């Protein structure tokens, strides 16, 4: 097994290591007391594991999910082993996977491995390995987002505002002369609720007239609109979106957010980050929903886009929609997203009402 020539300085995915039990029979392995929770960084489809030892030994393999794994590299420096272990994800359409590292097999340095000198370190570690963000997947997600222009005629004069939306479904609407498509978009209520005219931007310059469908949850900042076109555009349903199953997500998970902050000049901008809060509470002042007394549940991330990105999408590393952008904190640059477990039932309820 070759040792790494240098410590990895740049990594593309994140790993969370949780030790569920005290390490028994460690012998010369002297683990620190704070090993019960370690966060490290790694390369796609790898696990980065740190082990403290008083001297260097030859490491033969690991037992991971009941399978012996010997595809790894390591360095040993200042009494610390740093392992980079290759792992295989069981499914393509998952952004992370849990692994159980049960044992580490080793033998004395400078000697040949034999049945008599092979020793076992019991680890019993639960590990979450994250996939890296993929630019090809990000680029496809961008094609499913739109910009929303809101024109409010108002009694006190006209007002204009800007937001974002997600094309979730396309339905063919044919007649005897021409075929056209109807596109269903999920966005925020606050993006379109006062709109007399809705413009749907499919590019930074080309737009359609949008129409409201409505909402079903009085305390949710979600609403659906639609537009028609003779052109066939991408939607989430074409690739990753599943109307029946929820996509899981966890803390420290790499994510990306897509929206159009500030208008067409920033059309479908992408910001990457990680999940930092699974149960944030968000409320709006002078609002009929997400109030101080009845705040809305949100995912908090570091993928801050800014004003105009409301209604945009939060995605995991394989392109699954896990939230809808709807608020942010300027003081902390934290963005808040309506979680998929709230979004999905509302989408299905609205589509069911209009028999789609």
C-alpha cells in the first residue's frame, strides 16, 4: 500500500464521522477522548479517517459494511494515521451514504503479513460520505429555473419586483393545428401574490406571460403558476424530480442554490455551500403567513444568493430538489429554504386540484 506523498490540501466532498462506542482493545492505539465526533474533508467516493498511534504499523485492510476493503492510501506523521479509503455508493441518485467501519487489520512495520502477526482494531464507526458537486448536474438544474417579473398596478401607483421559480412539470397541450406545452412552476407566494402582470423569463431576455394557479396552505410561502409555449424546455421531472418520494438531507451536506438575484442580469446564478441548520424558524413582519406566532420551518444553508432569488431551488450533489429559496439573513449571509417535505405535498395537492 503506497503512502501519500503529501497531505491533501483540497477536497471536494465532506464527511462526518461518528463514533458510537468506546474503542475497545486498542492496545498501542491511543485515541483521544474527543474522537467521539470528527468532521473531515475528502474526495468523492472516499472516507478520510484519522487514527492516533504511538508508532507506525502496516495497515492491511478495513472491514466496511461487512466487506474487506484494501483500496486506500495513507500517511503517518506526528503519531497520526490519515487514511483515504475508497468506497462505492450503492445507488447513483443519492448524494450521501452511511457506512459502517467495523475493523482495521494491521501488522508490524517492516515485516511480512502472516496469520500469526495480523492484528485487529475494533472501530465500530458510523460514517456519512458525501458525493462531490458536479458541474454537469448543476448546469442542468439551471435550465429548470426561471426568473419572475412581478408588475403590481396598485391603487397607489405601479410597483415592480423580481423573483425566481422552478419548472417542475411539462404537459403537452395539443389541438388540431399546433402542439404546445404547459409548464407548471413552483415559487413563493410573496413573489407573485400582488402581481397584476407576471412575466416568466426562460432566459435573461426571453419571457412569456405567466398565470396564477394558486396555493393550498395558508401558512406556507409557496404558490404555483404556469406559462404556455410551443417550445420544449427542460423541467425537473425530466431528470431527477420524483413526485412521490422525499429526498433526505443532513448537516454539513454540500448543496447548491440557483436563483436570479437582482433581476435578469444575474439570471440563474449558482451559489454552493453546505447545510448548517435543519430546523430553522423563519417569520415575516406584517405577513399573513410565516408569522411571529406561527413561523415557518426552514433549512439553513451558507448558499446565500440575495434578494430576487426567492422561489429558486436548493439542490443536493446529484440534482435532487431538497428545498425552495424563500428568505435570507443579511447579517449572517445565511439563506433559508422551504424543505422538500413541505414542498412536495403542496405541489401534489395543487396539481391534484387542477387534475394534472
